[in-house]
C-alpha cells in the first residue's frame, strides 16, 4: 500500500479539492434509544475500560461539537469504535455492549447466557470477564484523506491499543491474547463500513461450555452516510485482526496524564530541558521499527541526527524538518522530532508505531512537555536518514 498512498510535492500542489466540513460523516456510532445502558462510573471494576477510550474535552467549533479524546486521531476524525462482551461480572448483566465514549456508558446490544462470541475467537469454553473488540470505520478518515487514510487508520488503531495497554497496566488487569476468525465481523452485525481490527481478553477461561450466537447482532451503521472506496475496503478486509499484546510502562499519575493528553501545535523550546531530551533519545526501538531522532533546539546538547542516543550527524535541521513534514510551520518551534521507520511497510508496523507514539504522549506529559503525532510527510524525502520507509513522526517541545 505504500506506492498507492505516497505524498509527493507534485501531488500536494495539484490537489485543489475543497473540503466542506458540513459534509463530515458522524464521528461516533449511536445505538437506538431503547437499548439498555449502564454508566461506566457506576462500576469501579470497569474503570480500566472507561479510561481506555473517553472524551476528555468538548468545544463548539463552527457550530459543531468538537471532541477531544484520550487518544489522538489524524484530523480529529476518530475512525474507531469499541465493543465488549462482559460475562459473570458482579452487578452487570452478561451481554455484548458498545462503548459510547461521548456519554461514558455501555450500550447493550445483546444479553447472553450460554452463548457468546467465544467460538469466533478460538475459545471452546466461556470467558469470564471482558472480551474487548476494536473496530475501524474507514469512511470517517477516507472522507478527508482518500486512500492515504489506510495509514492513518492503522496509526489510530495503534494509539487505541496503546491506550488499552496503558490503562490495563495502571489498573493491574492482564490482557489475554485470542484468535479471532473472519465470521466475527458478521456475527457482530458489522456492515461493509466497519471492520473489527483488534481483539483482547481481560479475565480467564472457565470450564463451562459455550455456544455460538444463533444470529448476527443488530446492524447499526457507524456513520450517518458513507461512500465506498473499493481499494481501501479490500485492504482492510484482507488484514487479519491485530492480536499482539502491547507492552507498556506503568505511570502512577496515569489518570491525570490520560485526561490531559493533547496534541500540541505550539511549542516553547526554552521550556524543555536537555535531560528530558536525553530520556527520549535513549528509548529503545522495538523489533522491526527504527527511531531516528533530530534534535532541533537545545540548551547545551549537540544539535543533529541521533540513533540510539548517539549523534550520527551534527547540524541544524529545522528547515529540513519543516519541509519534510508538509511545510507545517509549527514544527519550527519544536525541540526535537522522532521519526519512526519500518523495516516492513505493513498494517502491523503502523499499528506498532501508533502504540509507541501513545506511550510517547504519556512520557511527554509526565515531564511537562508536549508532543504531536504527524502522519503527513513527503515520503521520498523521508528516506533522508534511513533506508527504511518513514511511517510516522512525533514532534516534541516545551509547553507554551
């Protein structure tokens, strides 16, 4: 998908489309009013779920509601939905629920007893606890970004998986790997406009047998309207759900950091210390990914290109970074930019880059600096410091 989603200077210069924000598809899925609902805040045992995906701020922009969540999203379009099957949890009806992040509640889609989604996850007995499903809604992103939305969908998914991992780590609940099968989309009532892209368990298997659901759940469309993109839809359908377990750090002040996370578009380079930059420069790259860091402004540190905490090329690179990242001027105020490259350009590498970036948001917030994930860049110029393709960038700087 790299060749089909490239950004070049010629393409950007020739793109003259006008974006009518009045035509933006709905950013959140809503189930009918008659569905049974529970407030997440009423159940302390589900606080990990509430903190996984939640609205942390609301504003009115151009007469439209503008929501900020604990996870970033390209263009603030939020092409993610979450579902959970809960079984044998105290005070909660066993059932399959939709997570309504706007209202901080769970909406029951179906009550369960001896049946459930376990057979579609490779499980032969009842799973006591929670089975979490994360879906992608491609049109929310492709409406603005066309086929390049493929990249942003998987980066957003990585951020959401990272948020789940961070919340699970904080509350001391353990994520379990499962093996979803293709019929899961059908039985969950997914239309062609939505696909389950990641599944995890939190709980344990019982010895009691389980039956597959007899019929698909009610179908509720994730947007108020949709337009198909055949290539994007096919690519999403062919990629199996991501099931690797995220490995995250534990933050004592996670609740505060999760609520205050923001993507910064303004920096004050005088308010980021060299010590914090060194902490970020020395973070290890996961297998299959390579992190190249550019120190742009510092108190005493050497400016230049860093790999694994070591400066491999001295110099000033602010103008190059600005040009590479689609001439976005706010980059010039950053102290540093971390470029995430992948050995294999695929869905999984984008997801893992998003997971890394979600952790970077926590690290930055904990040191009172700000950052911003950037998925828009000129691809060919992104090979300036690595032979591996660039898939994500994170600009970091002092808070204004």
